[in-house]
C-alpha cells in the first residue's frame, strides 16, 4: 500500500508539471486560440488625428449691392461769391435750347431766365433793373440821315430771378410812347450811371415793319452788368 501511494503521488507531480509546461507554452505561443499579447515596441504607432467628418453647412445668404443714389443736379451757389462774380456768371449763361443764345435776357414782358438745369443758380438771385427813357430822333438832311438818341433816368427796381426758369415778377418795362423807348439794364451792386450806358445802340428795324412796340437786346460790357434790353415804339424808324 505504501508503494501504491507513492506511485500515485509521483503521477500527480508529473501531471502538474506537464500542465504547467502547457500553460507557459500557451501564453508565449502566437497561436490563434491564445489571448493577444501587448504590442511590441517595434510595431508602428499612428500619431495622426482622425480626419474630421464633413458637416454640411447652410448656404450663406447674399444680398444684392444697393444701387448708388443718382447724383443731384449741379447748380451755382451765388451766396458764396461777390457781385462781380455773380454778374459774370449770369451774363455768360447759355440758352436752354441753343448755347449761343443768352440764358438771361430782357423782353417786352420783363426779365427771363432760360438755361439748362445744371447751369441754374442754387437759389433766387436778386438783381437790380435800372431803366432809362431813350428819346429817338434822326440827324442829317435829305435821304442821308442816321438815328440819334438821348438817355434820361426813369426808375430803378429790384427783382429776383431763378432758381427755376421763367419770368421775374415785376420786371416788365414801362410802356413806350411816340419816339420814346425804354432801356432796361440788369446789374448787381452800385446803380448804373449814364456814363455806363452803351455809346451806340445799333437800332434794328424789323421786317416787315412792326405795328406795335418791339424789343431788341442790347450788349452791355460794364462791370456787374448782366443784360440789357430796349423796348421801342412802332414808329422808331420814322422819328
């Protein structure tokens, strides 16, 4: 019996040793049924971050650019300059229909402004109209005669013209009479004197002969003078 127990004990020891050896072999072998071991230092390690997932974004709303406002019409500011400059500006205004025509002129019914929108003053302009009676006659003898005339002061008035085109209220000259016309001189500043008046009027008789009063423009060149007009009676040519 003692021998038998010894033999069984030895078998148990041998079985334990075999099991231990198999366990060690299972841990170290790269078999497919074994648990995976830790990574070897020689294995490559990825250090890059994962690519971000594209997230759809809402389309950004864009607005159309706002149209620039139309530029305002230009005009001439007469409040920032003196009388001489304003007179020069008015006297050089071109006509609205034809640039060769004056933009400001006298007529039988008064003072007119008729120029392009971009040329007009920014506000009303006060001008002075000095009027003179013109006595008409002829000198010479027989068929060789020439007209002559004499000035005498009549009155002075102030009117406003602009900024819109049209007739200046209160600017009409007095009525003419037999062999007597009216010269109206538009100016700024000091009153017009006899010595400032044209030395020659160059009277023009319309054709056909007029049956009533008529008018002609007169060129003036004095400082601060803007325009002038001569209202004549129908019989001016026979005085």
